[in-house]
């Protein structure tokens, strides 16, 4: 009986020491792991009153780079509008706090319309708080089609066409 109580005491001690892990030690250990693969990740976070939701079927972490496949990002703005982006592949750097995505498709709701977006490449940097499309961007709806070789969109939705663009208007039947 004494041995059983002693064993239980030792187990409780190890459980409590595991609960009080040093976060810096844990972070250092994770950074030195060769590769970590996670599946079916979902995150929600409120930033400046907007709800951001991210779904990632598969993520692979090596050093400070996280590679994701088939990412789905949804931003629900406080005014009930929604932005939605999907990308076929992406990379996030924890050190640079930046992300790059390929194969982007998206929609952005505005007061007047819903805009569709397409781009082969999207960059995001936490320092600039802007979406950059260095390989071009296509934006369209039922009334127009816009194509540009370089664009950026800030978090408020303001789009800058850094090298101009071509717009084609479509006549809507009444």
C-alpha cells in the first residue's frame, strides 16, 4: 500500500511539472524539431471588430516556415460584409510575420457590389497591413472586368493599381 501511494505521488509530481512547462523551453524545442505536420486546423480571431476565420486542411512546419495547402480565409466585417479568399498553397514566416499564397480566388463585399478576385500570387505582411499582388490581379463583377499587373489592397478595402490597369465595362440588360 505504501508503494502504491508513493507511485501515485511520483505520478502526480510529474503531471504537475508537465502542466507548468516553461514556454520558452517548449518554443525552442518546437523550433528545433525537423518537421511537424498538422491536419484539419481551424482558427477564429477578432481583430479590430472583424471576425477572421481560417481553415487549413494540412500544414507543415519546418523551422520558422509554415507551409499550408488549400487555405480558406474568411473575414466578416463589423458591418455584416464578408471577404473570402482561398489559396492552393501558402507559406508563412513567423520571423518576418509575412505570408505568400499561390492560386488565389476571392470575393469582397462592398456597399455597392460583390467583387470577384483572381491572382496567381498574393503576399501579406503584418508590418504593412496590406495585401500585395506582385504578379497581377483580376477584379470583376457583372458590370466590369479589371486587369492589372501590380496591385495592393489595404485592410479597409482601398485598392491601389501601382502600374495602372485595363478596365472593360459590360452593359447590363434591363
